[in-house]
C-alpha cells in the first residue's frame, strides 16, 4: 500500500507496510525533521528529477557489522603503505557532489539531485550526516557519505561512495568501521565487493531491532 504524505504533516506509516519492492510513501519534503524521522525508522528517500519524492523501507537490508569486517591482505598492504590519507567529515560538499557526478555502470543520470544535495548539506550542518574522505597528494580521490541514525545514534546509513583511484572507497569504509562509533552500517545496495568485506543481507525485522535498541 502506497501512502501519500503531506508537506505540512511530518509522519511516516509503519515500515512493515511497504510494498514488496520497499516503496512505502510518496510526497512530503526533505526537511531536516522529516529526514531525521525517516532514517530513525529505517526509511530513506530515493527518486530522481522525473518523479516526486519516493520513500523506501526495504523488507531486506544489506548491512555490514563493523565487528565482522574483512580486510584483505592487499588492502592491509595499501593501508600500511600510507599512500592515502583519510579524514573524517572535512569535505562533505565535495564528497556528495562527486558522488553525484561519477558515472556508474547501467545507470543514467543520478538520484543525488540538487535538491537532495542541499538537503543532506543541511543534515551535515546539524551533525546528522557525515562524510569520510580519502586523499592522495592533497587531491580527493575517494569517499563516502551517509546519515547517523538509530535510538543511540549507533547506526550509519550509507548513501553513496566513490573511487577515482582503485580501492579508495574501500579504504573509506574500513576507516568508518574502525571509528568504533557504529554498531551497524547500512550499505543499501548489494554488491560483490562489499560482500567480500563482510556485508550480508538481513531481514527488515533484524534491522529495526538494531535501529531501535536503547542499550
């Protein structure tokens, strides 16, 4: 069942009521209050310039528990080489704009519209969204960004990542896991390279349980 949201009334239906593809609601806005409520309930916006705002709450979630992170020998060698520098939340706007520009296989255009970028920049200024940046010779060559959510602010919902050099986004994810700030990282999109790092599919019920844990 698809729910219609009103711009002036900030609420969401129960995530369990989402369609089989995860689509839950349409409409509303991208205000800080609505986005914060969405992510704290396992809901996120995903749409493009051709559609209204669409809100999803998938019945299965592709997640990585930092405690289950797998780092390959080749990545350990790259980390030891110190050819990259990694920073925390120092260039959010550069990261999100690069994520929007990077061409991806089988994808036309981007869902990271100007409206979305502006919304997440507002979240960043509130400390709700953060980025990880990877640099080589003072040039940004990889990174990721996402939203901090959950009852204890212990879940990181990854929105997008990019690599302009091989392994740069992997390094950003490893750094994020090693911060010891998050119990769970929502990777959203299933991919083979994330599976190789320990990511796996879990039920929506499991995800909600972690999201709402208060101890």
